[in-house]
């Protein structure tokens, strides 16, 4: 797990600077940061789907739109990224 990763339950508890830092960790508008944040946050959730939903909600709270429509879409995009770049790291 990343030393910099901090599990966030509720985005409303964050100040502007913390929200900015979260947006950096989520990778802005790129999928790589979302993937990394998801994998770093897995230990705080019972299931992979729960973790995905939590991270996707954080993304929505920051950007006003969901990064992925569903967990299935997320997994397909992630698997496609792995296929295109086998050196892609979690």
C-alpha cells in the first residue's frame, strides 16, 4: 500500500486543500490514478465491488460525474489497460 494513501469516508469532511490532494491521488481525469486509488483502498472494504462503489462516489463528489458506469465497466477497462501494457502496475 502507498505510504501516501489515506482512506476517506466522507468527502464533505475535507477542506479545499485535502480535496485537491484527493483529486491528485485519483489521477485527475485519467484512469491510472483511479486504478491505483482503488487497489490501495481495497483493504478498507468487504468486497471489491464495495471498494469500487466507494471510489467511484468520491470521484463523483469531486468531478460531478462518475468515472465508470458500473463495476463491470471498470473491470473491462482495467483488463484492457493490462492487455495493452503488460508492465502496468497496480
